[in-house]
């Protein structure tokens, strides 16, 4: 049996470099109600999102929770918007994606607004993607052009004397795109770093940031990378077996 959408709300809060949003959708069957809470940022070319699900046996209880959440968001500076704005924005992003030659997996500057802790140095925004860059380098999944151009630094990363975050900052200008990865690297990254359901970020948070205030508080260390590496390896193994 399919769920029926009973309530749907879309709220936004404008920042200097992006727009934060919350998309709330309440659906129900005869025996339960489910609240989907999607939050993220609307950036120049993509809409990031993270989804949480809450279940309720009583529909009226779910309605009260939605109303309380909306009230809290409005106090935080969010404004209610027409759902058509979200739909039109996603159409715009889809059109941009079709025209864009390079697929951008992540940019450090995307993280400097919204949830980014103001007390942290900007470099902390390079670390999560930087660790994936380390893994790409070790597994020889960057383009030959990148390898030829930055061979000395690539050797340092492989030897554990330079972090992928510093390589990401110094040589990739804090932007990881399909132009930087080999064919196989792109095939894997398109699934693992997919903007709709970023499995890598979920693995990163579960592995390294569970007890920290945010994923941006993870330290750029070889020890942390060694904790994350087997998780990525397992994902890569499943990818090669056509089931990430």
C-alpha cells in the first residue's frame, strides 16, 4: 500500500554563499505516519541534502511535531516558501548538470556557509574530501595528467608524508571533479559520492565523526585515514562486484 502525502512544507534561510533549506513531508497509512525531514543547502549548481525519517502511530501527534519544528525554524530565521520554488530549482539544477562538462563531486568553499562551525579554520573544510583524495592517489585512480603534473606530491601522499587534504588544497584548488579522476575512478565516485545520497560522507561521519560536534571537527591525520581506508576499500570491492 502506498503512503498518502498529507502535509508538505518547504522553508529557506538565505546565507552569504548559499541558501539553507528544510523540506518536511508527512505521509500516512492507516496504521502509522512517517515524517521525512530533508535539509541541506541550495548552492550554485547543486542542492545538497540529508534525510531523516521519524515514525508516528498517531497522525495528530505527527502534525504537532511538524508544527513545533516549523515554529522553531522560523525562530531561527527560516521562511516558509511555495513548494514550486523547490521544484523549479531542481529543474534548474538538472539543466545545469546536463550542460556542465565536468561533474563536480565537492568543493571546499561549498562548506563555508550554513552548518560550518565559525570557530574552525577554513582548512577543516578540505579534510573529508581530502581523505578520499588520499585513497584515490594510493589506488592510482587520478588522471595521468594529474599524476604527471604533481608526481612529487603524489609520492609524498603515498609515503604518508603529505595528506590528501593538503594535496586537495594546494593542487586541486579545493575542487574535486570528473576531470581529475580516471575512468574507473569516476565510475566509482559517481556512485559513492553521489550528491543525492552521499554514501561516502555517511561512511566518513560514522567512522570518524560519531563523537565529535560535526564532521568538520575530524583531524587531518594518517591515523584517521587508516581508520577510514578499509571502509572505502569495502565499498570499492562491492562496486567492482556491481553492488555498492
